[in-house]
C-alpha cells in the first residue's frame, strides 16, 4: 500500500512550457485534490474531484486543468507555465465516512520552479 | 475562504505542554473539528478530530468548548520534532465538500 504518490519530485520549467503533474493513490478513495503551497504560506486548494469524471474548482484554479478518468489517478496540467506558479504542489486523497475518521492523506509533493 | 482563525505563531519550551488555540466562529452542528500538522516540506499529517467531547490519542489531546466556537490542541510534552505548522479545520462528517486550509499556527519548540 503506497498511499499517495506524486511524480516528479522536482521540476524546472521555462515560462510558457506545459507539463502534467502526476498523482496516484491505491486506497480506492473517491475524493482527491490538489493544493499549492508558496514559500512561507498555507495550503491553497486548486482543484478537487469527488469521483471519476467529476471535478470542481478550488480557491486558485486559474492556469490549471484537471481530469479524473479513473479512481486512482488525478493529474494536474499546467497549460502555459508562469513564474507565479512556482510553488510546491501537494496531492491528497480522502474517503469521507459517517462519524469516522475523515482523514486526508497527502503525497510527498512536487517542487516546481518556473523561470 | 478558511472558516477558522489561528494565531500565526507560538513558541513552547521543550518538555512543556503546547496549547494551540483555534476559533471556529461559523462552525455548524454537523461539522467536526480536525487538526493537521505540517512538518517542514512534508505533506500535512492528520493529528486528531472531535465533535463536542474532548478527545485524546497517542499524539495529542483536543479540547472543544461547550459552544464549539473554540478548540485547543494540546501536545502534552512538546519535543523538537513537534516544530511544525498546525492547522485546524471544520469538516462535515461523511461529506465530499472541498477541504480548505487556513494559514495555521507555526509552533516553534525551543530547546
């Protein structure tokens, strides 16, 4: 049971380049989400998904696209990278349960620098 | 926007209890109080949660006021490894609502 995995761990892009951050979980969780964390700041929700084929925007969705074709995978796409997207990106999964521990499990993060 | 408010930073002497407060001004009856912490550069980690009763586990204790408008996370004997950012969140039970974090409290444990 690997939990939540993210690739790559580090990435450097030039302004205007595109890329996809990968996230996978093996806990069969319906809910998955992406956060970004700028230096010295808290976590901000980018997009989230409550199941395959269902996604919705979070607090800071602009510049990012997501899709959810399977329960396991939730990739985050940067269409045209900008220096303002330099950040650490965390993926998380969660399985809400009635009166149960509703815990989010986070991946190790992807550290992205846009030059 | 995050619905909870926390002090931006706190210090605690190693070996002493760390008491981290959180205000839940808009908490509703079906929302649980959750606490997470984020140790430097890692993803946040679940600590504890509760509805209205005080809770204790191997990591911490959680005190929730009777009106549920405030809570306190207690680390009974803080160690240097407890230096982290601590987040409190209000979360409905069993729902798929999005989860947003505030700015948290940066706890510095001092030797």
